[in-house]
């Protein structure tokens, strides 16, 4: 699978509306057949930083995503709200889901 983490630094005046701004992009991506997850979080240390954790089943699914109309539209819709170019880590990894943490087992 392709596992991707992206950090977005928003303008302070755009932070409260950012999730509404990316809602259509999020919904369209989650509807893609090869999308495993597409989850947003907001930093607890910086209220203007949003983190996207996403995963795609394989090369074909990741390629379909970045070549989709909603991908291009989503990036353009968020552009005015951002301070800087987003930071990304994108890796192909084994697996197709979250695994349990071995160092902290509950029950």
C-alpha cells in the first residue's frame, strides 16, 4: 500500500474554515475504490497545522488519485488558505490496514 502523511500550514484567518474547505476533496477521495483511509487531524501544538494521513491499496490506486479531477480541484481550493508548500512523507509499505502496536497491548 501507499502510506502518505502530509502537513498543511494554514493562514491563521483560514484555520477555522479549513476542514469545510477540504470537505468535498475528502469525500471524493474516500469514495475512490483504492482508498484505504483519508483522515485529517489538527495539531495540538499549532492550531494552524493540519495533518492528513492517507493510504491507497496499490500503485494503480495512488495513480488514479493524483490524476483525478477532484485531486486537482482539491489542491486548488486549499491553495489560498495555505502559508507554505505542504510537507509530505510518501512510502510504499507492506500491508493493507492498520496493525496492532506490539509495545502496548491492552486486554
